[in-house]
C-alpha cells in the first residue's frame, strides 16, 4: 500500500471544480472520489525523491457540499483509519452566496500533544476544533495564509535535533534549514499537526510567502542581497526555499486553467524526475525577479482577491527601490481595473502592511532616505545598518511604491462602478489592527470604503517590544517624532493620511471577512485555552476562539 505522507490539502475551489494536493510515499496515481459524484486523478511527479500530485476534481455542482476520499493506486488512504474528525468535504459555492474569508499569518508549528507550548494556543488548531465540532455550522469558505507558513530560520528544538542528525550545526547555516530536504521536514512538522491537517483538507486555502519562508529580512536591500549571495550556503538555501514553496504552496494557488497553461508545471510533470527543471526555474527566478510571477488572482463570485508578492518581486537598487518591479505593477493594475463593476469587494493580499503606525511609517521612510544618501555617505551607512537591525522594509520603506498603491486603490475604488470595499490584508507584525486612509483635500478620495486589515500571528510569540513600540507609534507624541524624522530625511508627506480605527490586539488570532452583496463585516477572534462545560480549563490541542471585535465595514449601519 502506498503511504500518504502529507495532505490532502484542498486548494482551489470554484462552482464546478477543485484541486487537491497530496504527497505520496512512492510514484503512483492519486485519485479523489466524491460521494455525490465528481472526482479526478493525476499521476505523481518527483522532486528530490519526493512524490507529489495535484489532483484536478471536476463534476461538482454549485451550491452543494460533498465528502471525498483519497486513493493512491486504488487503495483508500484518506480519511485516516479511526479518524476523530468528520469527513473532509468540498463545498462548491454558488455565485450569489455569502463568502467568509478567514486570514492571518506567522505560524510556528505547534509542539506535539502533551508538550508545553510557549506561544500559547494555535489559532488554526482552535479553528479546526470549532469546525470539527459543528461541521454543518458556519465555517470559512477560504483561508488566506499571508506569509511565514514555515520558519526556515527559527527552527524548533525537535527540528534542530533532526538537523543535527544530518550535518554539523556548528557550520553555517547552523540550526537553520539548508536545502530542499530540510524544507520538507518543516512542512511535515507544520502540516501533520492533526487538527491543521484535517482543517486544510476541508477548507480551501490560498497562500503567499514572506521572509521567514526563506530567511528573515529576505530581500531587504541590495547590499544585504550581495552579502548573502557571497556565502557558501545561500544558494542551496534560497533554491530549496523557492522550490519547496512552488511545490507545497504556489501550485495550489492556481486554477485548473492556469495550471494547464503553466509551462514549468508541464515540464516537471513530463520529466522522469523534475528536480533539475524546477531548480533551473527557481534559479532564474532568484537571479531575475521578472522571470517568475508568484502573485495571482482569484475570483470568488463578486469578490476579487489579488495576492501580491511583496517579497521576491522587489527592485533593490538604491535610487530605484520599488516594492514591485514594472511587470508586477502592470499586472496588478490590469487585474484591479479589469471589468469595472464586476466585483463588489476587492481584497489586496500583501504579507507586509501598507499602513503602519505613523511613527513607524515615518521611521522607515526616513531610513530609506538616509540609505539612499540624502544626508551623505556616513548617514547612508547608518541607514543601512538600522534598516537591517529593526527590519525596516515594509511598504513605508519604499515611499514611491506606497504612493503608487494609494493611487491605484483610489482609481480602482472610484466612479459609478466602484466596489463597496477595498481591503488590504496583511500580517507580519505579530499583532492585529484596523486602519483607514484618507486622501488630502478629498479630491482623489475613492468612493469605496478602504481599510487596512492586519492580522498576525496565527501562532507565534509577541515580544514586549512590539507591544510597546506599536502602541506608542499611534500616539500623538509618536506621530510628532515621526514627523521630525521625515523632515530630517527630506521626505514629502505620503499620498494619504490614515487613522487607526481598531486595535491594536495582541495574541494568536484570525480575522474573518463576511461578504454578501455589497455588505462587509469583520470579526477578530483570538485563541484561548479550551474550556469544559463548567468553563474550566482542560487539556487538548484545540483551543477556543473568542470574538474580540466585530464591526460592519459596508452596508446598513456601517
């Protein structure tokens, strides 16, 4: 019998089709059979001795839900024997249904059952527990994971022990992962968590990377990249990161139609062993950001999601720094402005927040000016040091890009066919908040309600420094300090101003957007310890999600 090593992950779903991702123990044919009809099969492809399949599922009926099973070479491998969870289902949405979009970022893998969890209850474990306990009740229609799905540079004790059995951890990169095989171990550690494994089998997911999926501060500056590329270990590390991302995350983001046109996917599948094909593709992508597009678009009825690569698509040359290259901007603009009036809500997913606390925004903008030489060579060296020391590499650190995104949002959100809302969805900063921009003078203000929705971590630590600095950054004294820094950096005011309208909230958490027609509602939930019927704490992995904030973004009463 062929082993199911990882998965299944339910990835793309529309009214009549879906894709299901699996890793098998050896070459085989993977098949998905749906209880209410429909299904599909695909042969595995091989990368570095691992065998994967992305199974296209067809014959689904819009507005219905069907349980499914997975077979490898004709033998059923999912659901697992004696599984405590309900059957995994594929729910095919109808075009006019309510859409629930849950999102967050930054997830350390939860430790094994019975071990102390220093980060506290995992929000994905808690979501899985709630969905499993009431499978017919409300659940997300899609889960957006906005970066740091795995931590290549902050490994667990168990992973460090495993790495020590492979190589000498006294040699670089030490206890960080070094290559593709070690990346696969991170995905096993994260996605074999029983609750998360079941959740990802029954709730469709969309993903994008951030820096820790490869390394902290990935592509923060041109000098950082030059220095890192000069190390002996970096090439295997970055290629392992990009290749494993392509296999485990990127493929499932694409629709069946996009997969059918993907030349790299076709070449990998047709090769006897696809490692060299994929390695060459990722090497070219690392050398030239324009070679590969990791950004993508998904349409959910009258909601459009544009997931933006704000990490690998950067232009890093000082004096020309841009969060997105020219081709990425053209793509983003074309998708945002395509078919005006065809969507009621525009979601822009970017791992890094567009709107930050004012003091931090001005600090990053000031630092970018210093590093670019506006105050001379000595200040430029200080600016580069500070950028790396404090992780100053959000949209604010690319001021022309910040303004360009503001202009695009205003254009997409204006006119008689404007959507009701434009929501920028982000993570990264290990807390949650809501911010709303305003356009100076109001002349260029869009008709859509524009909000920055930031939510992280799903499961990670929240240092005291983050709590103090991010709280202070919103205050009038913090804003005054930021303005002084901006003046020293000879920075003009940004294209928009903004205010915080919710938060900050600290803890392991998820946000959920509920979209129906032109109405949009937002809920923030935090994971706490599980409780018994008497309200007392009890053991177990799945915590309890508690609503912290609920508000209406558009529609009656907003």
